[in-house]
C-alpha cells in the first residue's frame, strides 16, 4: 500500500467560520500566507502558508471535545490524496460516506496488463503460482478473442478470480472531521493497513493541534 500526493486546503476559512457562533473573530490569532523558511520546514507546513495560533487551537480542541455537532469547522478543511490499497481495505473504507473516491477501473483496465506479484498486497505470498498463471492465460484469451460474447466471458472470469489482496488506486477527497472519525474508530484495528492510514492522518498539517489527538503509539 502507499499514500501519495497529499494536499490540504481550507484552514483560513474553517478557522474564521469556527468563530461565527460567538462573533469572536477578533480573538483569532492564526496567520495565512506565511511562507517563512521556519514554517516551510515545519511538520505543519501547508500550501496556504497557514500558521495556527494558540487561541484558535484551544477553541478548536474545545469544540472537538464537545462533540461532532460542535466541530463542524473540521468539515471545511479538505484533504486530497492518491491511495493504493488492497480491495479488502477499500471495502471497509466505503463505510465512510462523507468522502469522494474516484478509482482506477478493473472493468476497463484489468485485461490490458499482465498480473504480477507487485500488484497485490504482501506480493500475494498466500496465492499459489498456479493462480497467476491461470489468470494470465484468461487475459491472453481475452485479448485474442474477437467475438464480443467471448470477451465478456473471459473478463467476467478474471473479475471473479481477482483476490481481495489486489491493489487498487483511488483518488480521495475527505475532510478533517471524517478523518478524525476514521482515526478514532480504526486506530486499534487488527489489519495493519489501518495502522498506516491512521499514522498518515496524524501526519496531516495541524491535525493533532486542531483535534487534540495524540501521536500514534
């Protein structure tokens, strides 16, 4: 598995909106557009040059502790990333509805390349070599078939044989509140991929500071 091309936006409008209920904008002490060398080297560096102030951090944590209905500002902080995960993780990921996911298509592209061990989580150590050879043979038969009904038949066979360990890339768009829910619900999950996803969540700019989370142990 791997997570790449992470981008985070929306800190400034989210922090401003956070203070709307009490008209307390004048108490905000965060900055935006700060691209000093110190900040660009920080773990919390972000593409807005946003620097979280102590007052805003304290209020955000207080709202998070009060419940999801009080920390709606976290929904305004948007995250994009490319995630390559085994299909058995994507099945569980689909539990979380407040997220947009655009995936690579097995229906359109599976038959255009040969399957190799690198395309599976853990290099499919539990899958026999005979499986790969059988699936490759069906792919070749599909490529060589000219009749549309035979093409559909072989594609269906390969789709049915594809194990859950097959790695699939999806581009996701989520928000900090959804990711906080994922972290809280999956941080002790027995599947190791969730551990890595939770570590990635905690590495996002100001995620720890805004939510009151702790470094994953």
